[in-house]
């Protein structure tokens, strides 16, 4: 998922993420993997999901890390507002 810069910080990404988690839950999935290669987004997802499960160091252009989270759906708080 990518939210264009001009639409960021408006809650759009969070709502899309929550909708995806709800859809997975409705399909009786138990967990998901989220991966991220954008440093700005990595900071956001670390704030939302906590420490990454794994980091592939210097994955992009020999300098940028790639983060991976493995999360149980039951542990994700969804805001239904």
C-alpha cells in the first residue's frame, strides 16, 4: 500500500490498514506479514506495530534496510470510528 505524499498524515493509510486487517479477520486468517522499504514508512509502522520481526540490512541500493513484521490479527487494535 502506498499513500501519495499529498494525502499522507490524514489517516488514509491507517484506515486502509484497518480495513485490510478486518478483511483478513473476516476470512479467518490468523496473522499477516507487512514489509516496508521506505525509511519514513518504517518509522510509522514501527510506531504502529512495534519492533520489526526481521530487518534485511542494506537491501536497497546497498544502503537502505527493508523491514518485516509478522503480526497476529488478534493483537491489532482497530478503531471503528
